[in-house]
C-alpha cells in the first residue's frame, strides 16, 4: 500500500439485546463513518477505535448503563479494506435509590420534590443536569446568594444496580445589591443603560439578573461588548457593588448597492444611517433608490423606547417619482407609527399617515390628498433576513384611506404575505422556500383609486419571468392595476460550496378588477433558475425567469434579475 492510498474502513456496532440503545448508536455510527475517510495507516485505525470506544462508554453512562462492557475487533480483510466491530453489552441500567440535598446553614433549601429527577428513575445524565438547573433557579428564588454553585455526585452500587444521588449547594453569603457604576460610554447617555437595569440598591441580590442584562446589551445595535464585574465576597458589608463596562460600536454606516433587472434597467441604492442620533440609540436613516422606473428619497426616524422597552416610535417621510409606462406619479408621504413587540416573534403596529400624489394616467392628470390609518400585524421567526434557512415570516397590513380633495372617495386596502423556509438537511445546504401573497381593495371602484396605490404584479420581487407590473387587465398592452392580487412562489435553494449555489423556482400570480381574486381566471406562471454568490453581507442574486405561457406581443421570452439578497 502506497503512502497516498487510504484505507476503506467499515464500522459495525452490535448491541446485545437492547433495541433502544441500538437506535441510540445509529447517528453515532453515521458520524464515525464520515470520519473513516482518509485514514492511511493501521495505527490511525487503532487510535480512532480507542477514542470511539471511550465516547461510546460515555454515551452508555449518560443513558444509565454504568456496568456496560465494550469489546472491539479489527479485521484487515485486504490491503486497503478494514472492518471494525464494536460488541456492546449494556447489562442492567442503574436506578436512583436516594436523593440528598446538602446546603450550608445559612442557605434556605427548596423542597427536594421540585427536582426533575425522582427516586426509582433511571440515572440519566440529562435529567441530572436539568435538575441542577431547576435547583439553581429555586435556590436563587429563596435566597440572596452572592454566588450560586451547585454540583452533584452519584455513588454507584454495582451489586444492586442503583445509585445514591447527592446535590450540593456551595456556601455563599446572603447579600444585597450595592451601587452600580457604568464605564466605557462615549456618546451614549447613562440613562439609556439604566433603562435595562432591573435591580435597585439594597434589594435582594439575584445573579441571573446580571446574565439577562448582559445578554440584552449584546443584542443592542450600539454595543460591541458588555461585561459586568462584581465580587462574590463582600468586605465589611453585605452590599455588592456592580461595575458595568460597555464598548460602543461605530454608530454611522454608509451603504451603496447596484443591481440590474431587464424590465427596469440598471439600478442604484444608497443609504446613510446614524444609530445613536440623540444619545439614546435613536435611529435616523436616509435612503434612496434610482432606476428607470423609480426615484425616491426616504427618511426614517426610530425611537426604540417609546414609553417602555417593548414599544417603538417610527416616523417616516418619502419623496417619490415613478414612471412605469402605465402611469407617472410624483408623491410625498409621511407617517407616524407605534410598534409594539408582543414577544420574540410577534409585533403589532398602528399609526396615522398622509399621501399627496399627482398621477398622470391615459393622458389624464389627477391630484389626490389621502389620509390613512395603517395597522400591521407581523410574525418573524427567520434565522437570517437576507438569506433565511428556516422559519416563518407573516405580515398582515391594512388601512382605510380618505381623499381630502374628494370626500366621497373612501377605500380600504389590505394585504397578507406569508413566507416559509425549510432546511432539508442539517448543513442548511438545501433550502425549500415558499411564498404566498393576497391583496384586496374595497370601498371604491378601480377608477377612483390612485394608480400608484392599486395592486400590480410582475417583476423581480413579485412574479419573475414577467415584466415589472405587467400582469392583470391590459389597455394598449399596458397593465392598469387592480383591486385584488394573488402571488405564489416555490423555490429550491442549493448550496454547492459555502460560496456558490443555485436555485430553481416556480412563480405565479395575477391582478384582478374585483375586490376578491377571481379564481376562475388563469394564474400566470413562470419558471426559472438562478445563481448565488454568498458574501458576508448576504447573497448576490442572478435569476432568469421565463413565462410558461407567453402572451404574444406582450411578454419577452425571459427576464433577468441581479441584486443583493434572496428574492424573498
């Protein structure tokens, strides 16, 4: 055998009379076989077998089989073929005969019955660790300890196959919170940090509050690092002073981007943002998009603490010009909204806004002055906004509109979007994504609704393969927009390496004159493929979409889309 040749190693794990443990070792065996590649000597095989035997022993102990035995046998079938057999006899599992809790005299101990593990249970490692966590929470609840340190020990009886389980709470003084000192701030006000401090000087000390506080600080966009220091052995007093050390991030960011859509031509995007505008982590952002169809300048101000930490104030204003061949509009809009974060995933938003627009459509120019009251309910469990691999995104938005220039015009616009992402393997290399959108405008006829507020479909963020805003009723081969919308999409995203990947997709949708989609009319479908180049700031996207049933004289054979981020 030459030095460059590798052994082909086959591994078998045989568990004697224990189907449950045989199942436990299935995933372990797969991992072993992955590590069997590129082994070039018998010595490597022997060393690997020894390590795997030790890991199997630990797995058996974790399941309560402390008397288990493992025998190994290595067979060299040929020069390059080796077989490794593991013969496992789990024997009898160990159960718990007694549970003891040992604490210092000054520590108020919880009832032993609060533990996850009970007498006569199997001695399972995970249950013991879970019991330690439960005990830690209960000890903190009943005490004011400077430090909570819990350990365990199992005393095994190999004749009876039982174990005595001892939990020990280390001695620690009963203390209260001392003064809190904040260091490291440069532009952020101390008041901003104090908002998230949940303890007060003189109160019962709870170490878990420090962990929660630090986690909150690290999640904030204005801090690069956060440490909390204190001594768990106070001198001449029962107060523990706290020192918080914070490192600020750079607060200003400039972003520039470019893309290309065959229906909109080249496009450019730029933004500037300040994430600490008044010293309380307020966000001020200016952003602009310029392409053949759209030019805009949008300003957003966000105060993340509006009355409480789960409520934000969002003020927006936008100047926009659109020229879509169907209509040309110039508009100014602004709004003020309150966003409530109900929990980690759910949020609710409501507010007030105005929309002033001049629209030229079919040689007719109209002016609209609209007042609207938007509401928004959203759920977001995506693991990454630009390149999600798993999770759900749901958004419902609705608003009544009143035209202040023509008080007889009132309409209600609503839209629901739902995106779902499934990782089809553990590496997240294969992702199945699906999207659905439904929209409806009720209350006024299509002609009374400003053209730039109607629904449109077609394009890179809608139905790929069809030109931008080209679906629905046509006049002189130009779409006029509608009062209801449906969009559907499914996509397989496959990574080839950490840097490159491809997608295949099927998109569909249409626009309808009625306030409810008319499902007797056809859905316009398109299929396509794309390439992805993954960067630190998100994937670069190149997609080609092709109509499945092309409308003669209207649709091109294909559309090309180049941009940053996945299509949805």
